[in-house]
C-alpha cells in the first residue's frame, strides 16, 4: 500500500466502504530504522501524549474513514514531533 526507497507498508482491511472489522498493517524497514519503536515507547512512558494521540486518531477516523492517505498524513507531524523527542530522551536505545 505504501512504499518509499527505504520503507514498505502492507495493509489489509481498507475498503471503498471504509474500514473493515479487522485491519492489519505490516511495516518493513531496514535494520536501524527504529522510529516506530521510539514513538511506541514514548507513548507508553508519556500517557498524556498517548491520550492526546488517541483523541486525534478518533477524530481523524471519522473525518477520513474513506481516505487512508489523508488519515495517515494528518498524523505525520504529531508522530514526527514525538519520535524526535523520544530519540533525544532515549538516545541509542535501539
């Protein structure tokens, strides 16, 4: 579903009628590309940010139920911001 020169994502469960009951994502990355792990850990350790992210996702889900690309793009700045904070806070964790 998504591909750049250094990342590939496969998704199942998105239909023209919206999200299926079950949706799956598979992300392939090169060794050392651990942004998603940093973001995950930051959310686990900063519950206030996790709650903010949850609220944003629920709002965007309604707005972009039939547009996966805009849903993803609308989260990008938030994810980048906290991924960078995590890298500073956690250093070379991965």
